């Protein structure tokens, strides 16, 4: 049985401790742990976190392997410090049956770089007309607990109510892409001063907020769980805060790019900044940061959305929406939340590992860094500064909005059940 000793790391950014791993398990945490015949990793000045968990990843397989595969996507995830990702259902064919979610689940098992938990579609073909095989997907080998039509909104209130009622029976959750379709027809970016000046179709904040308001009320009425994907406006924050104050079982996520970038970026007409929901205003960005800090927003999720270059290297109107994020997420959170004093590293562990694992019921992930726990861990060098170069990414796609930008922090090691998937910043 292999042994690894992580020596001198700051566990959750706190005390400097040694962590001994044997096989798949943490066996000892403390000062002066003896190495014996263990492989020693000197980690002075580094932060040890539980392995990150992403509740919102697009792996594109099956059907769009030109963008990403389960293998390349999980390699990107491991590079970013993730030990588990939840794969969205908007594949080809759509993950709306037990057969497709089991295919994705088995591809994840074979890839080996992180655990892959499929998300099932809410409706057949993401068309919003008929409920998908929710029960069959839950009972399948994949054990699906999270359902989403992400990329499209479940805009029919009756359909959303039925989905919430159905998943309540087995403790599942519906993750909603909050976008009222009639209010966003032809929309290209956030509706506001910049869209007016550029002459681009506007995407109003109310298109998101109206769906969130409806769905938290539906969740309250049904007594079920709803999760809000990629929340992006100050108004959405207030609705979720109100819903939580009423005891409604709602959780919400924010993406790294919505914590850092604003609609001012669109002035460049660079399609790398075209994303759904769109980049919002500086006021929205600050509201999202505060909400993540105070717990109104529960988690950070990447919405990693890979595209081949021809879908992004074109004029704005024709470009696909989305940006990749697995390999830069922790750095962006360090810059926007840790270095601003809004979160400490224990808070980062909570928002990027503990809570997403709880929401998605990812067994063995988001656990304390203590003896007897699975050795799903991430080691981060917070003092590192580097310029983002997508040429070195593990993802198959290169549509990052951070190319050429200096970001702090680097994942030096990732451990999946005691096995190193990243060593000294390079894939094992």
C-alpha cells in the first residue's frame, strides 16, 4: 500500500501540519508525523484543501468530442484541483435516459482523473415538453440526484412543478437555468448602457430574476429542493436571500467569471466574452462577491463550457456562448475573494468543496482533512503568480477569457483517493 507524507502544509489555510496518506485514506494529521517509507511532498507555505467539487461542468461527450471529452475534461479538472465534477446533460444524445447517464458515468470511471457524476435532463431532449426518465436515471448505476436542462430554462411552470414533485420522492434536486426565453429573444449581452452603445441585443436582469422568483415559490409550495445555476445579478441575490429567510430549500451558485468580469469587456467585440448568462455590471459583480461571502450564494461552480475554435473565432453574433473555467477557477476565487479579504481559505474549501459535495450528494468528497477520511485533496501554492497561457491547458478547448491575464495561485498537487493525479503542477 502506497504511503505519501505531505509535510508542512497549512490545512485550510490554518496551522502548519503534516498529513500522512496510506492507500486511499488519510491516516494521520498533526505535527512531526514520521515519514517511514512514505513518499514525501514538501509543502511549506502551501494550502491543503479538500479536493474541489464542480457542480456544473460541460464535458460534451457523447456527441461533441471536438470540444471536449470525458478524458480531457477530467484532466482539466484535476489540473484545477478538482476531484469530482458533475457533467451537464446537454450532450448529443441528451442525457435524458438511464443508458446515456450510465455511459457518461462509465467513461468517468475509465478516465481516472476525477470522479464524474452525470446530471440528468429534466425534460426529454431538453425540449421542455415531457419529463425525462428521472426515476430510471436515479435508479441507474449512475445514481443521478441532480437534474437540469442547463443551456435551456424549464420555462413552463407546470413542468417545473412536476419535476420538483418527482425528485422530492428520492431527495433529488432540480438545477434551474434561469432565463425567461421570451425576454431574451435575440439577446447578445447584458441589457444596459454598454449594450445600448454597442447596438447589441440586450439580456435584461429580470429575465433571470423572474424565473428564480417563480421557482423558489414553486419549491416552497411543493416542499422540494431547487438549485439556481450561474446566478448573475444583484436582484437575483436579493430574491435568493429572501427565499432563504423564509426557510425555502434553495441553493445557488456563481461562476468565477461572474465574480471578476463585467459587460465592459464586450466593448472589444471579442466573442470569448460571450457567455450565458451574460457578463453583468460592476454593481452586480460586487453583489455576487458579497453574497458568496455571506453564504447567500452557496457555492462556486465553473460552468466550464468548451467550444472548438471555429465556434468562437468568428463574428460576435455567430459565436457560441460559453467559456472554459476548470483550470483557472481557484485562481480567480483567490483573486476576487481571498485577496480582497471576503473569504479565508476555509471559506474557499466550504464554497468549492464541502457545499457542492453536499448539494450533489457526492459521497467521499468535501470531507474534513482528518484521519479516517478519503484522501481527496488539493495542494495550492498561493504565492505563485503567472500569466494564463491556454496553450498549456489540459482541456481540448482554448476559449478562456483570461488569456494573457496574470492570476494568483497554482495547484501543485491533486490527490484522488490517495493517488496523485497532478504532481508539481503537471498531470501525473
